[in-house]
C-alpha cells in the first residue's frame, strides 16, 4: 500500500512538475532575490554589495521624490477608487434591468475595458488637448471654462481619473454576475413589506452584493496603487511639475533608467507591504458588513 501511494505521489508530482519549475524559476526565485537585493547596492552590471537597510533609510529620510510619488499615488487612488466603484455599480444596476436589447448595451459599456492601455492613453491625449480636444470643445459649447488638462498640475490627476472611469467595464461585469445571484424571493418579500426601489437596493441588493463589493475594493486598491501605463504614456516624466509622477514610475526609473536595482527592489517591497496592509485593513473593517449567503 505504501509503495502504491508513493507511486501515485511521484506520478502526481511528475504531472505538476512543469508548474512547479515555472513557479520556482519565474516567481519564487525572483521574489526571494528582490528581497536580498533590496539590502544591497546593485546596478545589474556588477555584483551586489550588502549595505543593510541603507536603501530603505535613504528612501524614507533623504529622498523627497519618494514622498512626492507616494503622495501623487495616494491622491490618485483616493479619487479613482471610490468613483470607479460607484460608477461600475451604478452601471451594473442599470444594465441588470430586463429591457429589450440589453446584451447590446452591456457590450457597449464593456468594450472600452478591452482597449490596450497604450492606445487608450493616446486616444485620451487627443480628447484632453487644451486647444482642440473634444472635451474642451464640449465645455466651450456649454459656456464652461476649459482647463488645460495636460499642462496644469491642478487638472492632470483628475484627467487620469476620468480616463480610468472609461474602463470600469471589468468591475461592472463582476457586479452584474453578483446581481444575477440575488434571490428574487428577497425582492418579493421586500415589496410585501412596502419597500420601494431605494429600500430594495439598500436592504437587499447591497448586502447581497457585499462580497463582490469587497472583492472589487481589494482589486481596486491593488490596481490604483500600481498605476503605470496611462501616466507613462500621457504624462512622460511625470509632467507637469511631477504632478503625475507616480510611485511605480519612480520605481521603474530607478531600476531601468538609473540602474539602481537595489533601490528599486526596496521600493517594490515597500509597495508590497503598503498594499498588504491596506488589504488587511479593508478585510478587517468589512468583516461585520459583508454577508455571505448561508452564513
């Protein structure tokens, strides 16, 4: 029996060995080495030199650009995350109605999320153009002041937030899937109790969607704090005046422009612990507000 079990174990390991090798080579080893390099002076071209926690100390105490990029990132996340979640949920509620041709409407709102980020950035560069962009032409038609979206530090981050709102289709589809699982009997019971549209939404829909909302919140935290492609395409170098110089852009520059790989690894681990801490905080604060069916 033991010999038979051992053969089954070896057979199973043989089948999953490609995944084990791939995970070890492309995930586990790079993660472990980045932790080691974060304590080294390493420029990729020479051997790493152990310097202890100096990279972390320099980041926190002697690098003002680190704090600038961190502030920009959290400012963007504070705007993009709630607005994106609210818009995605509102669209899901609207597209959950039983209306003729609803599948076409759902497709229309989902397709923008499939556009590659680089193409999306180039498209919105034309829309936000301060002289002849579509958005400012519309604002001019409405007799509203037209800001310089791409060159004014006050409006650069809101421009990125608006661009991000165009791609809420992924979260919208997840909300739609959650709405399909809400039992109709709960709505019928709420109607018998005299609940209107808002009462059914607040007391039935949102509690039943709370696990989905929590999931999208966590994914939103990860995504907004790691924003890179859109600002890199739309605002090269974090222009104007480093107002769009985000944490990931500074990490990228340290790693591949300045060849300060050890410094960049330290930044990567700081970001990891920031995201981990915020995720744990979100789960902790929502523990009493998330309802799981059958619990």
